[in-house]
C-alpha cells in the first residue's frame, strides 16, 4: 500500500452528531494531512452532510464512490443505507447486514481501518445513543491505533461515548472544542515503523463485513447462545471476548448488548401490541355475536358471549398496560 499520507482518521457519530461534525469540520485546517472517514447514523435517509461540511469548513467533503481512493484533506461521509469500509487506501461500499440495527454502522468502518492501517489509525467516537462504535474503537486500539472519545459531558447524547470509555483503553477523552487541535497534532506525528499488528478476530470480522458471513468464520469468534437475532430470527452467537458484550448471527448481523436489548424491547412491544389487537378483535366479534344471538331471542347464549367479551376487555387492558411499560434497555453505565 503506497499513499501520499501516513495516517487515517475515522469518526463515528449518532444522535447529535450533525452539529458536532459541522463544528469539528469547521475547525480542521486546510490542508489537513490525512483523509477523514465519517459514519453518521442516517439509516436509509438521503444526507446533505457532505454539502454542509463543505459549506461550514475549508476541506472538501463527499459521499464516496465504491472503489474511490483516499486523498488527504478530504472528508468521506458514508452514504445512506450503505456500510463504508477501508481496503488499504481504497473505499468499499457494501449493503451488507446491519450492525447494531444501523447501516451505515460505525463498527465495520473502524474494524476495516484497523485491519488496513493498524497503528496509523486515529479512531474518534462522538455523541450518540446505544453502543455502536465501541467494538470498532476497541479493534482500532488493539491493532495499535489511537482511540479518542468525546468527553461525555460535552456530548448531546452521552451513551455512545460512555460505552466506549467503559470498554476501551482510550488514549484521549476531550471536549469537542479540543478535538481538532488534537487531530492536527496526532496526524502530524511520525508514523510508527514496521508492519501493523492485526488481530485474528479483526481479520475474521472484516471478512464477515466483506461478505464472508459463514459459520466457519464465526466459530473461532463466538459460541452459540440461546438468543435469536432480532433482524433475521437466526441463532445469535456470543462473541468470546466479553468486553464489550457482543453477539453475531451467521448471516452477518451484529449487536452490542445495548443495541440488542433495545431490539428485544422493540420486539416485545410489537408482540404485546399484536396480542392487544388480536384480543380486541375477538372482543368485537363476541359482542357482535351476542347482539345477533339476542335478536333471535336466545338471551342465554347472548349473555354467555357478552360475559366472554367483558373478560376479554379486562385482558386487553392488562396486556396494553404491559405493552406500554416494557422496560427500556439498560443504560451504558450498567454495562460491564
């Protein structure tokens, strides 16, 4: 791999991230001596973030094309509904399985950067909810890169930065205003000599992100659990490295503990409200049957149907109370 730069910066953000990224982009000098790859959780919605970054800051910003080569001083923003990966100094766009219910997701970018650039990667986690980015930042750190987290006290949403701080040996925890000067200093330092030290787990998970989501790739990483994947219904495998606690399925979906807990909450609510609907429809039918039966003069049978409908109404109310009070996912400060 030959490139006109010696380091790569990868940044992950979620809720509150647009404002944070615009502030950071405006503070980066031009020319900035490294490419900057950004995942902002946007789902499938079109994004104007590159245009906003160009308007607010001095450096070019784009949604990259698949196969585009990195250039120093350019901000690359993951397109909607697409994972963005690094393969050496080439950007790869993939519509693979979601991670942490997100596509684009932060973890795939960070892992692929760690695999390709090792000690030359600077990973940054900004504001956001849940725990996407924690596993990716850990991969960056374990491959010799530099791990930075926005000070949660300065983040619009603290959960993502807190999760990273609790699970990764972070090098720097700084307020947003101090991030640009820190990045300038880090990318200006002489790169480490020698080949990067890439962990086998990172290699296998990058292969999964690149389309090799097989049981053979999963078995060395994880063990089958009794849980099921919220996205496809397959068996979830618990990743053997328990910090952070993570799960994968053999089709490629991946979840941190917080993201999985939220997905389970959503599934429980959906199931309970489906039960509410089914019971309510049965109550409606029984009341209609009671009315028809009473009209024919069979008051005894009508009373039976009416009593059954009354019992169903109480069951509907009880089930609706359960559906409206499903416990939320544990906050990040409760995650081991």
